[in-house]
């Protein structure tokens, strides 16, 4: 058993991880159902795959990542954190594209609203890495490997 404060543990980290997992799973379901058209607006026009295919595939990925955040065993949480963070980085160009193409979706109906949304994506990356203990595990591993 790991001591309190070990990577990915503690009540705040646990609550944050579970909240992020639930949010991702719900967003994934929305991709496949009620918000499908809205999510299509975030697929950059230059992306070489049909927007609906991207929305469906990313919805399935979000459900899987959300489930992993909710249920992954402690020894796998850091890996899940890195995967979730990578997902948030991968979809960021869609948020930028929505700004540059001036596409309305999710109530973002002005350039200012679309611009103000952009900083939230890096916060999601930080949330994923912190709540799973991924950063701490990486730092600990680096410290152990230093001479």
C-alpha cells in the first residue's frame, strides 16, 4: 500500500480524477448523440477525415478515457493521465480552428468567446496530469535515475 500523498492519491486528487473521468465520459456520449453537430464544428476543415467520423471516433475515445480515469488501478493511473493529457493536446487544433474559421458552436458565437476558451485546454492537460499523479510519478522516476 502506498503512503498518503503517493502519486495519484489523496481525496482532492481522487475527486478531481473522478470528476474529469465523468466529464470525459459524458462528453463522449454527447459526441455520439445530442451534441454531434456541435462537435462537428470543431473539426478543422483541412483535416483529411470526414468530420462525422472524427466526432464519432473521438467520442468513443473520450468514453474510454473517461472510464479509464474512473476505474484504472492505481498502478496505471499515471499512464492514463498521460493519455488523457495527450488527447487534450491532440484536439486543441480543433479549438483553434473554431476561432480562425469563426464557427459558432456550444454558445461560442463571437471571436472573443472562442478566444477566451483556448486557455482552458492547457488547464485540462494540467488537470489530467495532476489528478492522476502522472507529473509526480514522472518527477519521482527522474529523481531515482539521476546519479
